[in-house]
C-alpha cells in the first residue's frame, strides 16, 4: 500500500500540528493523558526501581516544564541543517 502526499489534505496536517501543540503546552485532557500513559510506560520500562506511576509523573514533569517542547525545537533546527 502506498500513501502519497496528495492523499492527505492540508487540514489533516494543520489538525495534527494543533493537537501536538496542545499536548506540548500541557493542555489537560484525553490527548495529554494518552501521551502521558505511553511516555510514562516507556520511562517505566527503561528505568530500574520505579513504578509506572513514577514514569507517568516524570513524563508530565517533562511536558509541563517545557523540556519536551524545547527538545522538539532542537530536533527541528538540527533536521533543517541536513542538506537535501
């Protein structure tokens, strides 16, 4: 199966971008909760001696503090430096 850019409207991209911004801004709700659960589980799996709730709390701290948003900005800047 092949997906081409023309198969998606720009509305999809702008909607996804809006959702990502809401999450990275720490806007409370189901979307943030889903991200916290996934990120928290990942942190739990790679960390010794913590409970999953600790992983979720760490994920929330990273998002609410703005560190996740900062890291995304660094990634975007670095990826824009790669020659095409």
